[in-house]
């Protein structure tokens, strides 16, 4: 598991072959692939692909896909024709009773 103590600034398309904890925000107009779990505060990237997503606020351009679980307080797509999907579960907004 990779732990980043501050913000992660994406300067190019980035792949992590392990779970990732970012104790700050993830920023950058690039693609992020996490081949494990992702846990962060605020996420702003072009496209996202991960196994389990847990963040406060999700801001993405066109595609956000999690395989098992998808939890966030809020999400916003910057493209009108976007895809947000959790393949094996539901998108659960924190604070909602479901």
C-alpha cells in the first residue's frame, strides 16, 4: 500500500499497482488508475479506474469506474456525456441513508 502524506499532483497519466491512500487531495487533468483501493479527500482527474473508491468529493472529466465499492460525499462530471459506474456494487453518497 502506498501512502502519500500530502496532495498528489498528477503531471501525466498515472498507474498505481497497489492500494493508495492520499492524506490530501488528488489534482491534475490526467488519468488515474489504481489497481487496488483508493482513499483520499478530494479527487480531481480526467478519468478514474480503481477497485474500491472512498473519497470526500469526486470531480472528474468523463469516466469514473470502481469495481467493488464507490463511496463519496459528492461527485461532479465536467463533461455532459459522462460515465460514472460501480460494476459490482452501488455508488453510495456519504450521509445518505440507504
